[in-house]
């Protein structure tokens, strides 16, 4: 299940003011529950046996920090088929601009999937109105997903990274 499909599902849940939504597709089960204010409260992703786990973070409401982030629990199969719950922090774009994974075209990216990051470490740059804005991590942990490619335009609140908190 890709990020665009997840965004469409969340938009439909909001548009139709659903309090709970569940779907199963290709061995992946997604369940979204909202609190009484209509904000996604939890998103549970369960992988059925025999499928590769792909964490799918779901955004909550934006925090009042410079880099909007939210945490969502996700259940994935652990060793021996047991289900374990992991918590992912979702890093969203705080501004509209152009996304860059590295400080210059020939340089390596600030972080890759699997990179261990510390709170305050630079994750990427977003260029807005000729200004380069460094986006820092609010958490210690491991990067499990990068949602945007270098040079791609991003909107306010768009998903950038998912971090498994340490």
C-alpha cells in the first residue's frame, strides 16, 4: 500500500466523517479510528502471515512545533509469527517548497532508510523562496521510510519521513 493510497483513504475518512475504517488488501489490513474531535487517534497496520512487513505510518494531527510530527502505533508480525507493536514518528513538511535529501547535488543524503538519527540531527532541506530550511529530527531512532525524492515539490503537512523511535 503506497503513501498516495493512504492519503486518499485518510481524505475519504475525513470527508465522510467516519469514526472507524478498516480495509484489507494483498495481505495487509489497515484500521483507522478517530477520537470525538475527528482526529485520527490510531492506525493499526497488521501484516498477514507470509507477507513482508512494510511499516505504514499514519499521521495524527499536526503538533505545534516547527516540524509537524505525530506518532502512530503499528502492529507487525515479530519473530515466530507473534504480533508486536511498534511506534513510528512521522515527520511532515512544515512549509511549502522543494525537498532536498542532501546539502548539494553531489553530496550523500543526510539520512537513508536504516540510518540511526538523534534528536536535532538534520534530515533534509526544504528550499522556500530561495532560503534553505534545514528540517531536524525531533526524535532519536531509526529512519524506516523516506516518502519524497530529491527535487520534488512538497506541500505543508506532506509526509517526509517515518522514524522508529528508540
